[in-house]
C-alpha cells in the first residue's frame, strides 16, 4: 500500500498558508494556531477544546466564538472537516497533497474520538446517490461518517 510521506506540523502549516495565498485568502496567525491544534491532535476537537488548546499549549487566549469563525474559514478553504456525528472538527489529511482525491469519508471512534479519513471511490458514491434518488430523496451531504471503534478502544 502506498503511504503518503510524513510531514511535520510546520510543513503542513506552510503548505496550508501557500494554498490560501494561491486562492487569494490569508492564513492569519490566529487561523494558523487553530489549524495547528487540529494538526497536532490525534483526535477530533470541538471549538471549546481548541480554545483550551490555544490557552494551555500556545499561551494564547481565543474565545470559542472566534474559534468557530476561524473553523468556518478553514472549512471553506478545505483545510478542516466538520464531523456532524461527533460535532467536532478534524484537519484534512490531504493538506500536503498536490493531486486529486476520491470522496473523503470519516471513521470516528466513539470511544476516544480518534478520526481516520478514508476515500470512497466516486463510482460507489454515484451508486449510493442513484439508490437514494430512486426513493425520492437526495443526499444533503456527500460526506459519510461511520461510527466505529478504533483498535485501542475495541480491545
């Protein structure tokens, strides 16, 4: 199986900053700190947890409402994903990639909230959309989230 190379947090943040510049937006210092919290975390985090992270780990006060606005920006730039099932956020695992990916889907451990982003082939998503349409519905979101247990929590 082909593994993506491992990047340091600073390399990921540099890539995110360059990506924003290429789109005509800015990854400000505050936005970078919130993204750093998600990149460094091994689990999904809420806005309140990110505010605590900024205070405790970065010695930087950021009210949760500001964190929510920053998360909205990061989500609009495709740097983070909002997980509806967990009501938390996770950094996109493809920030450092230069190629197109399949449809991202998420495995969320209901024990520890560790998240793994996987890809599902577009053909499978097309088939799912067709099945849903046959009964008169349409998917409100192409993002699927699977309630799981990670290897640590299931053992």
